């Protein structure tokens, strides 16, 4: 548990609000790549809808102009039938407007449906890419990132991306097109009134930059804080028993309060800025509306000459009139509302970009490097000659292609050699120094030593979870750097101190070690591990469902299932990392018989704090601070009366 979850390094300062255009464009291109045709149609529909929504003011001006002309004619000819003269023109304009709105309604409905399909389909593919990429990441990535923070990629960051794609960007695009369309229409009607609107827009942009900038900065900080909070909660949930055993509840609450306070601070500041923005922009729009009305009225009274594109091309817009000003007021309101919408969506887009950046960061993580070319194949051995075959046999071989096109096969025996190996997790902090180990086929090699001596690190290096800094590790005479990692690990069985059972039946969890194993194979493996007896006493035997890492089993039972999983894989080399640490003494005696059968004929590496479990090892290696200080059989080491003797007799005090 983190003692100070609110330190600067852990939480980080809120990043500066910066629209990462590269990330935004990458997200947009990724959507288009997934659904090119649907996205093209959706884009066309959005543009057409935006243009249609911008033109009611044109018809309003036409209707008011016709009405004004009718009133003039009525003064001259009181008996004039206005409907007969002007009715058809007004009805035609109204029918055109209704038709356009019907088209907009249909296109809008289709657009929303397509956008829902596109968004959910895109997110499905992104989650798939994230998970597929995560499976290929090195163990180091998971050692340096909390599970809760990684989970946040799949929840909060994906949700921010969804919000941006399905709502923010379409609304942003719609509003931007409407602003552009309205601006062109305004220029057509009046340069002078358009200039007044642009002055108002300047203040809107200024306020958006100041207030919206603060909101964007803290929204990004909020996104990061959510990930940290989830990581902390996940850590507390996993360690709840430890919290209660050591009465750490109050300290845990205090630590959570710090994390929660940071999230509150970021969210509070972000929403305060965001909530201020819309009222300020709305009031600027109201003021601008009033100013346009006053100036327009003054121009009408003063019979000011109008300058516009319309007047230049010959339309009757040379002088300000009521129809022009009323239509312009409607355009001003629409223009300001859409400017406000653009400003309002910027923060959502910034949040979406922040989420997209984290998602792409996970996708872009470099996969575990694997430059191996030696593979593991099924083989047959006849008169000392090894040949490759398709079906599973009792013989495995390393297939070694050479530069001249030839291929050689080396029988997998389990001969493992570490030659003067040095290793460090962090540069300048050595963990293993000059470690040399020789494990012959069928030998049982045990590692003992104080906690932190480097026992588990050695097994991690054999699996190539990490690569060594210096020296060589050879497997059947082949440098393990030349062996493909998947094939290397397929030849190794491992039982860890911490068991991991997956949601599924007991049979499914045993079969995890070998997916093509039959039920009989799994049952035989369970019997070998000493797990068959308790499994058959479960409510549904081997078909009993396990959830929450096997919460319905005891710790010892979970370990037995884990051992059975390794047994069904039937690898030539076994690594037992405190495999019996969670099993009581009586159960350990039962398991030991099965473990002896499991280890027979295999190369076995054993890590154990119970020295009684390593007495019968062929070689016992004593480690201290990453160096081998003693090696030999149990009897020889006892005779030597060195550190192993002190460990065995309890005279050695762990430092």
C-alpha cells in the first residue's frame, strides 16, 4: 500500500491544456478506417443537416419582405386581394422550408443510427486491439503499472473516447458548419451588421480561451486522477484482509481521502470553469443581439445605405429595412448559439483526446521483444535420429534453422546452464552477480536463502520474463535468446506461490495448462497432485464453478489445483516457486508423493523456505544478496556448517 498516494510523483501535476492534434487525427482516421463508407455517408448527412438548419432566416427575410411589399400595395389599393397576389409566393416558400426540414429529419435519424453503430463497433475493435496488445507486453509493464490504472483504460478512457466520437465531434462539426454557413449568409445581407457580430465573436473567443482553457486543463487532470483512484481502490480491495488484520482501516481511509481529495479538486475546478463558460457566453450573445437590434433600428431610421454581397449582385438590399434586420437578428442568435456550442464541445473533445492518448499509449506499448528462431516441435527418435512429426509424442525437440538453409534437431532433455549471469531490474542496482548453475536432465535443484536473495529472479530469467545483463543461459546447449519465448515457456511448467484461478469450472482451470487435454488427462493430473480427493467432494465435482480467483476454495486447495494445472502440461522442466507454501503439513505429505512422481525424470528447480522440502534435492544452492555462497547436497552442506546449516537449524536470523 502506498504510504503517500498524493505525492507529486504518484499523482502528477495537472497537465497543461493542449489539444494534441496528432492524437485527434489518429482517432478520426482510425474510425474512418473501420467504417469508411458509413463514415462518409454520416459526414455528408451532418454537413447537409447543418446547412439546412442555417437557412430559415433566408425564408424569414423573404416572408417579411413580401409582407412589407403587400402592406405598401394595400395602402395604394385598399381593395387589393393580398392572398391572390402574394399568397402563392408565401406558400411556396413555406412548402420549400417544410420539405427541407423533412429531409433534415430523415437524414438526422439515419445519421444518429449510423453513428451509434460506428461508435460501438469502433470501441469494440479498440478494446480488442488494447487487449491483444496487452497480452504481448513484457512482465515489466505490469510490475510498474497498477491493475486499477490499467483497468481505467478499458472504462474511463474508452468512455471519454466514446463521448468524443459519438457526440462531441459530430456536434462540433455541425456547429462549425452552421457558423460558416451563417457567416456567408450574413455577408450576403450586410457587411456592417456582420462586422458588429464579429466584434462580439472576438469577445466570445477571448472568454473561451481564458475560461475554457482552465476547464480543459483540469478535465485532463481529472482523467488521470480517476485512473489513480481506481488503482488505489483495487489495491485496497485485494489487501482488505491485511488491512483488517493490522487494524489499518483508519490509515487506509486517510490515504483514500488524499486520493479522493485530489480527484475532487480536479473535477471541481474543471466543472467550475465549464459551468461558468456557458452563462458568460450566453450573456455575451444576448448583449450582441440587443446591440444588433439597436444598430439595425438606427440604420433603418437614418436610411443608412447597406453594403452587402446581395446589393452588389443586384438584390434589393441597398437600404436597411425591417425584413433585413429581423432576419439578421435571427441569424445573430443562431450564430452565437453555435459559437457557444463549439466552445462548449472543446472541453469534451479535450477530454476525449486525453482518453484517446492513454488508449493509444497502451496500444503503442512495445510488445515483448522476441528475436528467437529456434522452435519446439513434436518429434520421434529412431536409432538416435530425431525427425519432426505432427502428432504429440513422448519426445520434444528443438528445431534449429541455420543460415545455409539446413535444419538440425536437438532432443529436449532439460539441460539448463546459467553461466556467470548478471542481472539488474534497475540500472546500477545489481540483483544477481556472477551466478553459475548447472542443472543436468532429471536433476532437482533447490534454491534457498533469505528473502530478496534472488531465488525467484533466477526462475524469471529462465522463463525470459526478463533478459540478463551479462552472461549466458543455455537450454540443451542452446542460448535461450535464440529460442522463441512461447516455445521456451511451453517447455517449462511453473507453480507460483501466488495462485491464479480463472472464472470457470475446476476442469477448465486444470486444462488451462494444456488446452487439448482430455478430461481423463486432467483427472490423472489432479490425482498426481493429490487434488482429486477434495475435488470430488465439491458440490459438482470437477464441474464446480470457480469465481473470484477460486474464492470458494481454501488457499491450500487453490494451490493443489495450480499444481494439477502444471502436471497436465507434462513439461520436461518444472519450476516450483514456494509451491507448497500455502499447504498444511498433513496435506504437504500427501502432495509430496504426487510431486515426487511429477518430478521424476524431469529437471526441477525448487524454491522453498521450508527446508524440509528440499532435503532430497540433488543440488542445493544457497544465495545471499544475489551471489551463490554455497552449493552441494543436504548432507554436505550440513557437514560444512555454513549458512545453510544455520538456516536449517534456525540459527540464522533473516536480515
